[in-house]
C-alpha cells in the first residue's frame, strides 16, 4: 500500500497550480513523513527478504530525487549503507544530501560526515586486505 501511495502520479508532471487544485492524493507522494515511514518499514522488513537492500536503497534515493529529505533521513541512509559495508556509497549519499541543504544545516551535516570518516579511518586504517 505504501508503494502505491508513494508512486508519482501523472499529475506530478503538470504545473504546480494544476497539482494544487487537484485532490490530496495527487500530492501525497511528496509527504516526507510517509516516505520516512516507508523507508523505515522497508529497512526493517526488507532486510530479511531477497533484494531488500536494493529496495531500501531505492526508497532513500527516490526521497533524495524528490528533495523531500531531512538531515536525519540523510544520516539514516548513510548509516544503512555503512551497516551493509557500502562505505563509498555512504559517502556519496552524504554528499548528495549535503547539496540539498543551505548554510546552517549543511555545516552540521558535513561535520558529522567528517567525524564518521575519521572514526572509520581510525578503526580500519588499511581497508584493503
């Protein structure tokens, strides 16, 4: 049901004033809380299924593409990728997320990125091998 609710409807490709005049269901796909719930659900349930990693990653990437992320969502996405040993993709997710925010938030997210990178380097100074 969440997959259907977050599906981008044809009305999304029209002008904003046309979308605003339409039914609420036409704007539901932009709701951050709905997407966040979908990502959390996909992460917890999808982890046990085949292809769960790719499905969860896809949900987070759609959120970034729609520009409906919060700093916490970016941090959750990066942590999810780190848990699955995708460190370079985690860093790319941080960078994509940082690009969506402005000055005060951007600095805070970047500080967290630097802290995580430093911790990662201290824990595993030689990642090869």
